[in-house]
C-alpha cells in the first residue's frame, strides 16, 4: 500500500513538474517583447497621482470622519453590527490564497495531454487567472503587513486614551497596526484582480468588495482612513501585476488605447465560461483505463 502511494505521488510530482516547465516554455521569449509592448501609465495611475489621491482622501477622512467614528457606531443598530461582523470575515486573505492556490495546483496536476486543444486552452486560462489572484493577494498582503507594523497607528479601541491620530512608528505591537487595513488591502487586491479577469462583472465585483471593506469600519476594527489606504494599496498592487503580465502577453493584453483586457477572451466573460465548460466536458469524458482479465 505504501509503495503504491509512493508511486502515485512520484507520478503526480513528475506530471506537475512537466506541466510547470511546459507553461514556462509557453511564455519563453516574452521578455524580448517587453519594450515593444510597453505602455506608459495613464494619467491618474502614476505614482504621484496615487500619492495625491492617498493624501487627499486619507487626510480628509482623518480630519472629518475618524474622530467621530465611535460616536457614530454607538447609534448604529445592533443588527448592523452583527451583519457586518459576518461580512468582515470575507476580507481575510487566507481563504483567497487557499482557493486560488488549490485551483492552480489542482489544474497543474492534471494530465493536459489527454484533453482537446480547446479544453487545454481553458485550463491554462484558469491556471493563469488563479496564479494572478494568488500573487496579487499575497504580494499586497506581505507589503501591507510590513507597512502597518512600521507606521504604528493606534487602533480605534485605543481612541479614548490616545486619540484617533496617534502614531508610534516602529513600536511593533499589535495594537498599533491600524493603518492601512490589512483586510481592506486583501479585499481590494482580490476584487480588482477578479474585475480584470471578468470585465463584464467588474461593477458587481467591485461593489461587493466595497462593502466588505466598509465592514471593517462598521465593526470598529479600523478608521475610515485605514480602509481608504488599504483599498487604494491593494487595488494598485493588482493593477501593477496585471500590467507586468500584459507587457509579457501572459493572461492579459493591451488595447490600442492602453487599457488592459484578458488576452484570450477580451471583454466577454461568456466566452471564458464556454471555454471552461469545454474543459469540464472534455475532462469528464476521458476514458478510464482498466485491466483486461
């Protein structure tokens, strides 16, 4: 039994290694085309523009909203707190990383040679999308943890003793990790990534992400300025990762006016779903080899 399990794991490991190398070979030579595919950042997306947006909205929030957060939460009906307490759990990055990582590894472990070209194309679309979501959420999550621990803003629960704008940089204590919001960063990174992958549903995805981010305010875990900074940071990371991929023709491509769209199916999510359905049908129709007695 142990020998059989060991053999199966070895076969699976070799298959995953082969599929990974095939994927690398598929995109080999893309770097030589990077300069030709380079598109300047559009106005409003440049670092100086994003810094201006951050200073404007976070500054206004600190002056007008943060100081009155607890007064406002005291008059919010209890049902709202209970509901948003449930919603806020969707802002945790662990399930985003687990789902996207498992999807990528599961598809990587499949035998791609046994399915049709259309199914293989759908498989690579999903793998690329899952990897994009994973990298976006993981990268933004790591960076925001470093930022919030270095910035050292006191959390809202300390407002009565320290006020709403108390900063103690490099104190490295959990009570001083309010700015930016980690949950909001992960939500924004995931929402923007999914919106780029499924442009037809981007409004719905972004609205859902907005309310999950707002839930951090509703449960008293963060100030509005923390959430604003987290959303801006997480969304920016996903957008920059998508630009890096588009310059290399991996999963995304540029339009003539410099916008980023999915490389294989453009703005049509219906085509993507059809491709995925073709993969599912092909995968389930693979005959199972049996020994003949």
